[in-house]
C-alpha cells in the first residue's frame, strides 16, 4: 500500500509521490528564506546539508518516525536547531521531546507565531494549532520548484484534508477530522 517499489523500478523513479506536506510547509516560510529540500524517501541527509542550514525541519507520519528521530539526534549533535511536526509528532509529542521546536497540528494555523518566535531569538518551543479543519483554499501554492521531479512517479495536488472514512487503524480522522 505505501510502496510501489516495482513500478518505481520500472520507471526509474525513487519514490511514488512527492512530499506535498514538506513543500507546502516550505511555501509557508518567508519568501526571502533560502530553503533546501532533502526528501529522506529519496536522498541522504548529509553533514554538509546540516552544516549549511540555520535550522532543520523534519517530521511526518508514523512510518517516518525512526528517521525523524535520527535527524533530530544528528542535528542536536551538530548544534543545529531542529523543528519537527506532522501527524506523528502531533499524536505523540513526548517521543519527539529532543527537538528544539514542535509544531502540533496544522502548520498553516501557527506558522506566523513560529516565525515571529524564531525572529525574536527563541530557540525552543511548542506551537499548537487549534484542532479542526484548516481551510486549504487559504494554503499557499506548494514550492514545487524544490522538487527533483525525476525522483517521483507522480506529483499530486491537495484539495482537502482529513478523511470521510472511520477506519479503526487510522489516526488521521482523530487529528484532522
């Protein structure tokens, strides 16, 4: 379900889908910030990448947990502030306590507060968005320019969040409606 390995192998792609959440978060950042995307589904994060950054942002869903925790450890060892967010962080914030910043809930709802705190010199904090349905029509166009398009089978667009189903194994409806 989460892996189209054979299809990717046939087409030369490294991963089925582009990280729409990451490029949406990138679009929420100030336009003058220089942003570099390292998609851990398709590339290695190197010490040079971490050294280049003023801060590192990571996160994701449960399948990305181990990798996100390794990135947090890598950044902390290098003395780089690390921000983490996404569904897994929102549902299990204690697991990510080593991160300098946690963004809980929808980034659109609190990104302004996070950026203001960063600009004022804060180097740790927890930013919690009110739970509910974010109006995705107000979300900016994702930063498709950050993608290496040849790495993906397809690039999607987002027109809604949440899910109309109530699968017992899924936490998305609990987090996003």
